[in-house]
C-alpha cells in the first residue's frame, strides 16, 4: 500500500467514525426515538420533523441492531444500549401478530396498520436481539433471536403461510441473501446447527440457481430450476442487492473454518461484486444505478435510473471487504469512487444525515431523511463496518 493510499484510508476511517458518532446517531436519537411509546419513527423531513407517525416494523429491528452494534464495535454508550432495548421492547409488545408473523407497519402506539407477505421484519428483529445480547450480556435475548430465526424458517417452509406474490413459482434473491447475514449475526452469541445449515443453503442457492454467468449477474427472481423467467420482472438486475450479497458472502467466507470452502466462497463473493459493479456503476454520472435488465431491454421500474442511498453504502462496504481479502488494488479504487461519489451527493451538510433519493445526475429528488423504507440502517451500518475494515487494512 502506498503512503497516499494509507492516508486516504485513514481519512475515510476518521470520516466514518466522526460522522457516525457526531451526525447519524445523534440525528436519529434526537428526532426519531419515541420516548413516549418506545421504538423509533423514521418518516422524518429534511430537518428531522415528523411527517407521519406510522412506524416501520422492520426499522424497529434495524435500529435496535444498529444501536447495539455501535455499542459492541465503536463505543459503549448507555443511550445507544437503551435505544436498542426500546426498539426490541416495542417489537415484543406490539409488532407480532397472533400467528407469530410480524406486522409491516404499526401506529405510534403499536396498533396494527399493515401486514405483508414478507419476513424481513422477523429477520431484522432477530438480528437486533442477538446483537443486543452481545452488548448487554443478557443471553435471554440470544435465545429469543434463535427462536425467531427458527420461526422465520418455518414460515418460509410452510406452504400457504406466506401468500405467493404471483402465480409463477420461483426463487427469490432478497430473502436468500439476508438469511446469510442474520445467521452470522446470531451465531456470534449462540450455537445452533440451523444457523450453519441456513448459511450453506443460501450460498448453494445463490451459486447454483441465482447466479447466471451468461448474463454476469445474480438475478432477483428465477424459476425453481434456476432458469431465466423471460419477462421484464424476471430479467431484473438489482445491482445494489448484488453488491450487498457479495459482502455477505465475503463475511461468511471469513467465518468459514475449512480453507477450501473459505477460498471458494471468497471467489464467489468477488465475482458477484465484479458483476454488480459492471451492471451498476454509472459511467456517465457516477454512483450505483437502481435497476438493469439482463438482456439490456429498457428496465420497467419507475425508479430504474435513480440513485438511492443504500446501494452507494453497500458499494463502499463491499469494495473494502474485497480489498481486505484479496489485496487487489482495483477494489481500493472501487471503494474510493463509491466513497467520494456518495459523500459528494448524499450527505446533507446543512441539516445532517444523508439524502435518500437522487436523480441519475446526483441532484436531490426529494430531501426527506426517512420514510417506511429509509431510516437509520444502511448509512450507520456502512460507517460501522467500513471503520472496522479500514482498521484491519491499516493494521495489516
């Protein structure tokens, strides 16, 4: 590593740490934390004013995870630990329906608003409980996390429990990849064969069904046999998901004890990152674009050429992971480009936090800091992970 590269990574490290502790966490604790009912609000305008008191259930788990992870990996702060527990308590009091399936949104006081067919709320709640167990030392939360993980797998495996999205049966990228991450988080605090089984099963499904070398991508949805569903929806590439999947796999590879499997998983993760970058990086304007079509037809999603906040965060993290494990300088350059573009376009230097939605050229599409889908997760997770990765690389 050259002295210039070392100086760059040192500056990145300081920026991630300073922005996490001085901007992102204070913004959400000040404006988002509900000190009356518990949990967190995410529908905030540019200045942090509450636009809608509806609460995203998956963000109760996401912020619960972030606050505990910041305690575990950055600094032990009582306000962060208390915020994590507030979100977890809110989930347990209000967010689980009688059938065990969580709601998608609830009112400020926890009354149900909407329920959807997905199990992402369960995934993030389990991750929050596991991370809180590590932060607090209370292993009852580790056991709750594992119980919720088992329940989530049962829901996915029970025919008819989760209504199908369409009549076309297929395999989904999103739930397959998130289960790798959730299992790794839980495995920090409690052992169970199902965690290793799920990681192996998800990796197998990604490699043998969802990866398509002929298109150099991981598809969002495929037929049960892994073949292309040749429709607009079936041809969809989500570069941000591909890039996020890449670092989940690289994270799983680092935890793998068998050298041959570790090397195999590493190569898969690097290949998926390369593909995701090829499809996602916008050579004209910079940044990771939202959607592409694997046969280069015009993508049909209305936001297809926008730049959302979270793919930029995933590119920053994934490139650092790739450089950490490979030493290939192309990944350090990839990280630099993603880092510089994100900070040039997404950071709100006047009001704090990051914008979420940009036009293709990087101009702000709308200035709100949160909604049901954007909140305190991808940005602080990127900063926590990237600070630690910079530490590791600089310490090599």
